[in-house]
C-alpha cells in the first residue's frame, strides 16, 4: 500500500537536496559536499518510489536499504522502475562513495 505522506515528504526532501546541490558553488576537482547532496537526493527519490510501492519508513531506514543507493535502485527496478542500462550503471556507481562519506 502506498504511503502518500511519506512519499511526499521524501520527494520534498529530495528536491531540497537537489536545489542545495545547484546552489552550492562547483569546486575543482570535486566538491564533496555537492557530491553528497547529489547522492542524497537520488537516495531520497528512490526511497519515495519504494514507499509508493509499499515499503515502510522503517524498512527504508534499515538494512539492506539504509544509505545503499545500489540496493535501493535494484529494489526499485524490481518494483517496476524503468531506466536505461547506462542510467542504472551510473546510479549504481554512487553507492560506494555515498556510503563511505
């Protein structure tokens, strides 16, 4: 069962993190704060998608999903999220750095 309030809350947070990403000045060679904001916005969008497909807030906070973008992505794909192979690979690459930093 979809949880509209949770879905909306997660999407609103994702939008705020995405906006903060755009607002933060780009630094060379890599801005870690900007990178984190970008990754976290993707994490929140995936969690919103999964909440829409019935996962609870507790399930999304706990393992194996917690901050694991790759696991969230894989579950979202199983729930019907359609992404190109290139997009899936690109998002999957974010997991290691996102979980470490």
